[in-house]
C-alpha cells in the first residue's frame, strides 16, 4: 500500500518541509491518480493534524465539476454538493435553492450522500453530470442527459446513479462538460455525449452518441482526462494523445480560435505520468514532477509567465516539482512535492486561494486579477491531490483525508454551507 507524505509536528510554522525524492514523488502520483487500482490514493489519517488541518478525515479522492463537487471516502461512499439543477449531486431536488439572476436553482451547499448506497472506486464531476465506477468495475452516471452524457439514450436526467448501456468493466472515468469517456479494463476508450469538436474520438466531429461507443483508434491507454470539449489519454510509458477542440491562438480582438480534432493526436511532449484537461488549457506532469501546459492562455493558465497561447507544451515557470496538477476554467493548480498547494491564472472569484489584495497582476481586457506563474495558496496544509474542474472553484484533498475548497460559491459548490466567493481554503464537512 502506498502511503502519502507524513506530516511533522503540529507546530506547522516551525516544521521543516522536505521535498519528496523522485521515487516517492512518482509513487504518490500513481496513488492519487488511480483509485481504480488496488492502490489507495490516500490513507485517511496518514498525516498528523496541524493548526491549519486539525481534523482527520476519511476522503480518498475529490473531483470538481462546473458548479458542483464530489468526493469518495475510503469506504467507497460518494458525497456531492453544489448545483443540483439536473440532479448532478445525485439526490432528488430538495427545498434548498441558490439564486442566479432572476431564478432559483436547486442546490446543496453541504455534502449529501449520493442516492442508492452503492460503493465506488472512482468518481468524476462534469459540467452538469457525474459518473463513477463501482467497486465491481461497473459504471454509473447521474445528472443532465440532454446530450446523452449519461450513456442512456432516453435523454432523461437522473437524480440517482443509472447504468449506461454497457456491461463492460472499467478502470478510469472522465466527465467533460457534456460528454463522458471511460477506460475499459483492457485499455480501450469508450466515449458518449456531445461531439461537436470530436471529443468522442469518433471518425468525424459532429454527431454525438447517447450510448458508450468505442473510440476510433487501436491505441490502448492507462488513464483519461476530459475538459469542456476535449479529451486526453495517457499510455503506460507516458505518451499522451488528445482529441476534441484544439485552442490554437488568440486573435487580435482577444478571442481564442479553435478547431476540431477527431482522431487521437499525439502530443509532442515529454513522457507524462499525469494529465489534466481544463476548459482552454491542458497540463501534464513529467516523470520527474515537472509541470508543462499548453493551448489558450489569456489568464496565464499555462504558467509560463505570459498570456500567449502555445500549440505545444510549455514548462511552467518554476523550479518546483509537483505531485499532482489540475487545469481548470481560468486557472491551474498543483500540489508541490512539499505538499503545499499552488495556483496560477485568474483569481477574480478567489480560485487562487489568496486575498486579492496580495495579487497585483491583471489579465485580459477586463483587467481581472491574475498571476502568471505558481502562487502559493494561503495556509500551511499539506495536500495529496487537487481539482480545479470546469468552473471557478477549487478543492484540495489533504494527506490527512480532509477536503478544503475555495473560490466561487454561489451554487454551494464549495460545500462549506456558505455562498459567495471565498479567497482562502475552507473545510468541507464530509462524515
């Protein structure tokens, strides 16, 4: 069993933080990236409580969607919170609502147990749906099904887990905005849902599928990641392929230019041991823990010190090594080999995890707060994994098995029971 970083004494300000060795860094990355294997991603309680992380939790993984979040405990229980307009939290609509302009949206500002009582080993929150792999390897999804992203051709939304039309066993799952891809245990990719930019890896972009459909490739993979209209997959030796929307450059009026890419395209990059697809940016971690990002970069999500985009991976401007990385909507976050969390990109909703008064940079024509290279998240918690998702909030999993979230919260997506933006990590009360 792979164990996370051990913490030192409770006096966190005097504690010496030692970076992981390359071998231990790689072991931790494998652990937090693959709950579908028999390796536990985090050993709950494996870290000593500190002033900034006083509790010992039971959570082993966390996944952030657009306006909702989900987590899995060591016992396999699924908990979700946030926007529940389409049932993406996994429970029927209750009496709680969150305001959006002139209408009320069903929401859950605190974690709720997903209906059905099933035990899961992996979970992925998407735009307005969620999918998870049960402990027996079978797949279940819930939430919006407007584009077939649940794998159910009825197009009816579900407030509890439903099984897509597939009897296969799966090892990984990735939920995009309106599409889903899963990795069969033999390494074959199946995708379903929207396909306007080729994100299903079908022969051509355009028509989507409402049932799991085998990707048009003979390649075999070991892990997946999905963004809004893009999917990437990694092979066992770290070779990465992507398909779907390609963010090419910024035009003179400040907009991005995209093109469809249907068959999987080889990424000219170092070997990656982890990949993460965001909204307009994709990132990967090398075997040595170096962070590389590419595609559109209007708010500095690539982290190379500029707001220029790149069609090929660029190294993040830092000498740090990372154990985990997650590309989000307008920002990117990573867990350094010390266990501390760092974010870069936009911070207008608090997704940088620091007070706006401490950030002097401005990006884009709107002049929103941003930083162009990694900036440490406030506090001294030691994290094992982090998820930036498809919206403007971020959640991190500490080595003691607790979840902390920050950033946007109007739909209750931070899970701390409050609304509005928050610029520092707050604990999520998961039993």
